C-alpha cells in the first residue's frame, strides 16, 4: 500500500482525489489502497451513419438492458 500522506497533508490537486496510483501493465491500474483495477475498451456501432430503423433497434436494445 502506498502512503501518500508524507507528500501532501491536504488534498490540493485532482490527482489527490483520484483512487489510482499508477499503471502496472496495459489495462491494469494499481490503486492507492493497494487494490488492482482492470479496464476494458469497447467500441460501439457507428450511430452517425445508421439509418432510422437501425437507431430504433439500438435504442430498443438499450432500453431493454436499462429496464432490467
């Protein structure tokens, strides 16, 4: 666990409020409390070039997921 109190007594910068300390591998973050966090990259469909029927279909799927 990283002890950051020796560097700053009161939080001043945005980095003082963020939970992560450093990147230990691609997609793996070490948090300040010693825990690990992993991230995933997702790229959804291109909605700018979609037709109206495709947009209705995508919104129906999103609404179905959020409703559950």
